[in-house]
C-alpha cells in the first residue's frame, strides 16, 4: 500500500513542479500523507476444528487463522458420511479398517496397507496426484480416526466404494501447513468385485 501512495505522491509532485516551473515560481510542498493512528490488525477469523487434521496448522495469529480457514475448506477433513457396517472390510494381506490404520499407524508406517471405503471427497491435480478422503464407517469424529487421506494417480468419483492399496506414511508434513497424522500414499484403486 505504501508503494502506491509513494508513486501517487511522486506523480502529483512532478505535475505540480512542472506547472510551477512553467510559471516561474517555486513548486508548493506535496500534501502530507494520511497515516492511520495505529497498526491495522486483520479481523480474527474463527476456524472450526477439522477431524483427522490434528496439528495441521501450526502458525498462530490472525494470518494463520485465515490460512487455516482457506485450507480447511479446500483440503480439510470430511464430515462423517458413512454409516458403520455399510462398507465391507477389505480382505487380504495388510487389510485394515480406517480406525485400525490410525490406531496401528506406528507399526504400519512404510508398509503396504489395504482398506475398503467410500470416497467422500476427491481433489485432483495437487502435487501431481489425486487426493481422496475415504471412510468405511469405523472410527469416530471426536477421535479424528474415521477419515483417511489417500494419494493416487487414479481418479475415482465421490460415492464410489473402492479398495485401496498403498504405503502408509505417518506424521507427513508437506509444508505450507499441510500435515497429516496418517496418509496412504500412491494407492492403487480397485473396485470391490475386482479386489477379491
């Protein structure tokens, strides 16, 4: 904002000086700048906690609140959208429910994990991948262990029931405030019929 004011002051001063020099008198002083009485603080923004996004936004203050609100609306955790028992559990090696993945994250880190669930949110083309939020009816919103974030090269649609197999990452910090307690990375997407 200061740069704009300074540029305007220079333009006005130059025009006044040119007019004054043409008349043979000295130019008048430029007008005094208007300065606010104190620092301007952005209004605080309330941000609702997002399930499954613990410690996702570490910065503090009004700017962090605005940043957190923008990220929560774009990539934040989903609301509980799948009823318990409505999605059949994945089978085979490494098969877990979403809640089990959260509970066993330390032991499963770096290992192949399979999970069946309903796709509740799809965000394509972020960091070269499609980002999914998947729920299977396990877990609870108050614990934040009901919604699993998954990266893939495929693009299922919201509402699709899929079996995902990928590598589990724990405490993944992608920078810019994007931090995930668990993340299923580079998952292959299968339909339940094809997964058996």
